[in-house]
């Protein structure tokens, strides 16, 4: 098998659309968005002139330790049915990771349709996207603030509200205007509704939702959010009250939040419940760059040596000396290391999704108590999460 991985060209797009549509069961009405993707974001696998697989890669940043870490977000990994089971997807992902490393990208994240292939490529569960549901009838009846519709002119203020709402959290995406465009984009013939609330002239809460038809009746619907952020109690309750005013024909409010979303604390009863969770996977593309790009607790002081098993990117193997102080890390080569982890486990520890002690319990980290305590202490924080898909 002689496979070539290369950037897509304009004349590859229809083949790309066909592979994606079959792989993800995209109906004809949903294929125009796939056609609109720039070829520069698409990588394809070609064999003897035939495209067998493709993926999309987008440059984003994720927040870790209060710092924006550049990330290669991989999506839409798809293989033609006749080429499946031959290691084509693994070849495509591995070559894309090498490209990302050469470009200086510290980490890569993706949502897996299947897990084993990505584990073989060094990814591991690293954050959660959690969907919540609350009956509209149970939401607060009144809010102290008056919601108002907003357009693109208010986007800088809404983005500032979003950034303030995720401050101190691990994993959220730093949203660019292009990223916001995807959040605000209409899907099919559904109308997108946007509202915000202000306090002393500052936006302290914003919501973006569509009214999705209910399965039980053509007249009833759920409010499904593509964005919901709030910075104060008054803002959170006012946005919940706005949603609740749809209760005459509306059923539920659906939104995405952190694993322990404080929004449910603004409800009287246990009505806001996590209904569904999908795990994001991450890997360290460049280990020293990844540790040095993220932030750490200011009071964390650690120093230890670590070796890594990384078959896809052996440059990460080390051994490395990792030193953390004053909220920053410094990584240098070490002569040897008694502690050892596989690439995926280290990525999960790095994001905070997997504690070092639990990594040791699962057999994926070999380290003495001092090293485990150092990793636990410098990476302790809130569970990582992401609001949106990519």
C-alpha cells in the first residue's frame, strides 16, 4: 500500500463531500456547508490517483491554566467505505500530526467517532462536552435584567462576556470572529435567536438558540443553545427567565456547560440535569512546547524527570526534566528518567482530565510518590470542558 497524504485541491472537493456524506450520513440538504470548506483546511489520502480518506484541520486555541494554547483541531476524519480496515485513517492522522509539529503547534484535539484509532495515535480523553436539559416550566419566572436582541455589532461585548465567564476554567476555546460565525450560523431553515443582558452598560450575559421541533407535537419545541454565557447571578437568572417565557409551547432548555455547571444552582429544584456527555481527546504534539505554553498554579513548585512512549511522534520520548514555578514550566533534556508515561496518558494528565494517581492506577504512568504528587499538585484544577463541537 503506497499512500500519499497531501493538502486538498479545488478539484478534490466533490470527492471530499462524497466521502464525508457517506461516513457521517449527511443528507443532500446538508452538503453545501461541506462544499464551502476551504481546501487549505483539508488533508486527503491518495492511492494511485484515488482519494480514499480526508480530514479537516483548523487552528484554534484552548485555555489551560489561564493561557491560550495553540491547538490543531482535527475534525471530519472520514474514509471511503471500500478503503476501511486498511489503516488509512491512522496514516492520515499521523501525517497530519507531523505537519502540525513542524508548524510549531503544541497540542491537537478532536472528537472521536471511534476511540482505538486515536489512542494508537497518542490521543486520550482530555475534556468533556456535557449537554444539560431543564424543563421550561421549572425556570425562574422573573429576572432583574431586561433581555434585548443583539446583532453582530455587539459581538465584541458578547465575546468579552464569554471570556469573563470561562476565566479560570480549563479547555474552553478562545473564539475568533470565524469561530463565532459558526456558532451563530443558521442550520437548515431554523431561525437563530440572540439575546443579551447588560449591567451598568456592560454585557454580563448572552444566549444564542434555535427552536427545535419536539418529537411529540409539531407545535411544540425545545430551546437548543449554541451559546450561553453569564457572569453574574442577575444575568444568569434573567437569561433563564427569558427561556422560561417560551413555556406555552416550549418544552425544555438545552445547553452545554462544564461537568459541574453552576447555572443549575440558580434553579429552585434539581431540574437542570446533565443528559449526555461526549469526551474530547487531546494529544501533545510537541511536549516541551505544550508544557511551556500552558499556565500552572502560581503556588505550584515542582521538578521531576519523565520519559514518554510515543510511537507516532518519537521526538516526544525524551527523557525530559520538567520544572514548574511562578505559574510557568520549563522543559529541558534529561540524562535519564525513572518515571514513564504513554503519550495519551500524559496528554490527559496535562489537561487535568486524568489525575496522575489515577493514571498510575490504570497502569499508564510509572512513577514514584514524589513525581505523582508533583504532577497532581501542579495540575490540580477544575475539570476541563468544551462548549462546542468541531
